C-alpha cells in the first residue's frame, strides 16, 4: 500500500470512528490547477461532531502514519474544518454549509468515490 493510500485509509477511518457521514473522496491527480492529489469531504451533524471528526482524523493519522496536518482551519466555529495533509485535503462540514458551497462538484472531470456510511 502506498503512503497516500495509507493516509487516505486512515483519514476515512478517523471519520468513520466518530460516525461522519456522506464521505466522498475525489481523485485530483493529473487535473490541471489542482492543489492536491485528493479531497476527502464529509459531514457531521453539529459543530461538536465536526470538531470531534477533525480530532479523530488527526489522532488516527498521527498514530498510524506519524503524519501531522500542515495546517488546520476552522476549528473555532467548527462549521467547516479544513485539514491540509499536503497531498490530501480533508473538508469536514455541517450539512447546510456543504450544500451551500457544493465543493463535491467543483472538479467535474475528477473521479469521485462515495464511501458507504457506517450505521
């Protein structure tokens, strides 16, 4: 398994650990103008859950890959938290903000994959 695949796997595990929903991975490799190789987008039902999702991702990725995010933005309000892991950027939204910004469709020519919710 490549480092990026392992990073993606652990990010998804961190999201699922705290019951994050509607996970979407977008493969941006080879797309002109892309700032990273992957977006991971998900949502939490409340600011508390959005914050818990970000903490879980950071904890699991650190434990399993010894990687830390380069930057984390949005923790103050916990409505949209962005976590920059270099090649992978994680977006954790409240549902209404995710619908409003609709970044899932920003890269129409990229391959996306929905990860099933764990219930």
